[in-house]
């Protein structure tokens, strides 16, 4: 073995002993650095005769290539070893069961609201939307609610910042304000026609949404849902109310033999007024009367607040609780279950 072969073997051995990239760079400097052994041999070529310089230079270059090949191999080996350590540290047990992502679904009350909108939509009713923070005028005054009505008291209604002492803001206690807003805008749109003595297109709208009252027990929640309905025209009677709501209930509960009862009642915004009860003829609730809504002919004062003459325009309104309808449809006896966020309960409706 000549000195150049021994040099390559020495470099290969030195590189093999390097345990880190830094150790390898230090070993490289001994052979390929500015003062390395290969570099010194190249510098010595200057003192040799021309013919000997060629052959000696060729031999030194071969040795240099051997050292560089050993260096590259060791670098790759260290990189592979580092990768194996990283893979081991980040190893995943593929025998473990995967994490399943269950598909979501609509809340049972949302399913009910969609069903209500679809049924009334088939009857030609629009769907109105409005703010949940309302003014006193839209929530109470426009609906003919007296100043001393219990609903205006602090223990029944959530009042919020804003507004004035005489016109406070509040969380709406029903969705009837959306009916007023819709009707006022409808009248504004057709004001020229009305003033000219023409016939205004009928107002036919439902107003579903969240409402708020200071109340909480098995059948009441501080936040609950309500759906109000309104039909105003020149020849809309109480008979129309009975037909529309009877058809809705039978379609909603998918029961053609469902019986409805209209009991006289009182609401500030309707006159005459009636509570609506239903009676199932079959099933676990058969024979029982269950209250589902309030209704009546729209009070003349409310019609005036819409911007219409009650001598020419008349109609009916109703209000029902989608939460209550959901409980009846699915046989749930505690309203709080809908809002506890328990997936074991909610996933039953998907």
C-alpha cells in the first residue's frame, strides 16, 4: 500500500468515527482543509519536474476523490441515522383505531322551524326576519300593549342598554315586532296604490325566531323560539284563520284526524282572541287537549299602527312555540334537554 492509499484509508477511518455532523466537518479539515494533508500534497507539486508533476498530480487527484467519496458517504449515513431517530420519535401506532369525525346534523328545533317555514311557504306566506334587540314601540306600543301591562315589567322582560327612559331597548319578548316591521315596509311600498284607492296586495307572512323572557323551568326557558303569523287583506276572516291553522297542524303532525279547538281568550293585539288546542285521536297523547298557539283577528289599533285603515283592511294573527311543537312531535317532556348541548340526546334527531 502506497502513501496515497494509506491516506484514503486513514480519512475513511477518521470519517467513520465521527458521530455528529460537526465531528465530521472537523475530520474533513484534517484532509481537505486549507492546511489539510491533501492540500499540502497539492502544494508540493510545484517543486517537482514537469513530467513527474503530471503523474504525481493525477495520483493525488485520485486520492482526493477517494477522500471526498468517503466524506459524502459518511454525511449520508449520519443524515439517515438522524432521520431514523426522528421517525422513531414520531412513530404512530397504526394498529390503533382511527379518530372518526361524525357528520353533524340540524338541531331538533331547527328541523321544526324548517318544517314550519316549508308548510306555510306552500300556502303563500313569506318569512320575515328582524332584530332580537327591539325598541319598546315595535315590541309593545305598536301591538296595542297598555303602559301598565305586566309584560312591560322588569321581572318579565330583559331590558338592555340603549334607548331612552321613555323608549327603552329590550330583548324581544315575541316575534310579533317582525310582523309590524314587515307590514309597515309593505304599506310603504304600496302607499301610492293605497292612496289612489287601489287594492293593496295582501300581507301574508310568518316570523320565526328567538325570543326572551325571565322564566326557566321544565317547560320554559329564558331563551325560546316563537313563530308568529299574519294575514292582512280586505276580506280575511276568522274562518280563514281556522282553515289555515287546521291545515298546518294536520300537515305538521301528519295526522288527518287531528282535532282543533278554539277557546275564547284575550290578547292586547287581537280582538276577538282565541287559544288554540289540539287533540290527537291515536297514540300516547290520544284524547288529551294540548294548547299550541294563541290567535285572533288583528286589533284595529294594530292595523292603524301598520299604516292601514281598519275599516278597509282586516286579518288574523297567530303565535305558536316551535319548542313546544318539537316536544309534542318527538315525545320530549323537558324543554331544557334541547339547550343542554348533550350530544347523546341531540344525535337522536339526525
